[in-house]
C-alpha cells in the first residue's frame, strides 16, 4: 500500500512538474533581415535543398525538453488580397534548443508530415521572384501534441516604388515661411532623405543644379515620415524670388547595401518679399495623390480642381468594376496599391455630376 502511495505521489509530482515546465516553455521566431533577393523556394523549410539559405532562427526555452513544432507559411499576393495557406509542416519529437531553418531535416529535427497548396505554389513559381507578403507561424507542442506556445512574423516583399512629391506643386509659388514638402509612401522604406537647391533662371539641367555648390538641403534624413516643413531642415537661408528644385530619396534595405529610389524632381518658386501674392489653395492630400496618378491627357480642369481643393472627398463617388460604390477608406487602400503598381491601371473614366 505504501509503495502504491509513493508511486502515486511521484506520478502526481511528475505531472505537476511537466505542467509547470510546459507553462514556462515558449517559442520565439526571429527573421533575418535583407531577404529581398531570396528565392521563394527557400521558404520550403522541409527541403534539404535549401541548407545554404538561412532565413529564420527559432528559440525554444527552456532547452532540453521534448517538444514538437508545427509550422505554417501563408502568402498574400498584394494589399488587396487576403492571406492564403502556402504550406504547413510538423516535426517529430526532439529536444528543445535554438536552431535555424537550415537545420530542419539535416539534424535531429526531422519532419514528420507536410502539406502544400500546389496551385498557389505554381502561381508563385511563375512570378519568379519574391513578392507580396509572407506570414510565418510556429506553434510549440508538448510530446502528446498539446499546445504550449506560438509566435508569428511577417516578411514583406511588396516591391517598393519611388515616392512622388505631392507638395510643393510643380511650377507653383510660395511664401518663404510656409513651404510644406509632402510625398507618397514607398512600401518597405527604412528612411527618406531630402535634397534641395537653387535653380538659375532658364536652367535646363535640373540634376546639375540640384547637385551644384552648397545645397539648401543636403540629403537630410527625416526617417519614415512623409511630410516636413521645408524651413525646418534648411542648411542655409532661403531667399525670396528664387527657383528651387527638390527631390525625395527613399532608402530600401537589401543585399549589397540596398536601393535608393528617387522621386521625380519638382521645381517651385519663392515669392518676392513684401509682394502681394495670391493665396495658394491646397486640396485634400489623398486627392492630390489621385491627381498625380492621372495620365497627362486626362481632364486638366478636373486635375486642377483636385489639387487646389475645389473638389473634396465627400463630393466624389467611386465605384468598382461591378458598379458597387466604394467607401473613401477602401479607395485609399486601392490608391496605395495603384501608386505601387501603376501598370495595373487599365483605364480611368470621369463622369461629372
């Protein structure tokens, strides 16, 4: 009877110990940076072909306990799409530790089963290079398959495009103390830098003017904001009645130092000191973004009204290809997509009310 009692006590203590151990156990997923040149096939963590592609690190704490890991990779084609499951896998039991994806199926961490979305895989292979958004989820299980912990990370391959300057407006004139610089968002950008300089009258080489002498603003890093007051980042005094050229540079991390994406150059003028000037009106920033997307041959009167504020968001009705009315919030999502994928615009039709 005593032996049975002692055995029961030991079993209860082991159950309590395992419960506490499981309660304290955790899994953490770390994504290595600068993956923009990685082939999509590298995210098949179950294949021994990818042993040279180190993409993620997995930290399981505490080390030395028997666990199982389940993994799932989802793909989102673009901002307008939803996530779809690409593949999932489950390992055999192994002793917990820190490991990288190139150790799966090449060490004691072995795959027990996998499943793939073959149609989605074929679509991705046709694209040829990483694009869209990948979501990676790892779940930590105990030896009996009970859930303990999970972690989730996303990797963006939404191909960045150069920013477009929204303000100042090309060819416009502004008072010295009230110049706002605003530009469109470039996905995946780590920082923006601003450069500006004077332009001689009748200058035909704006690039040369931008880089000559001592610039007014010399690659000033503004972080990830998309709007600044020009006067706050000047290196020297801004003169009245002068022409100025400005560029916004978007920096994107990647192998070999990454890329720099330059906006188209914009020129504007400062007003004469003491001159009686007409007040410059600005429209809704999002409608100015829309105006910048319109082709040159499009209705100039409409473009001007979008830019100068004569048209406001509540005066516009936007419909999709099926005639369904879109909310302005949904339109902004679409606008962001079109700014990054200008070739997706097939046609634009305007119907006045």
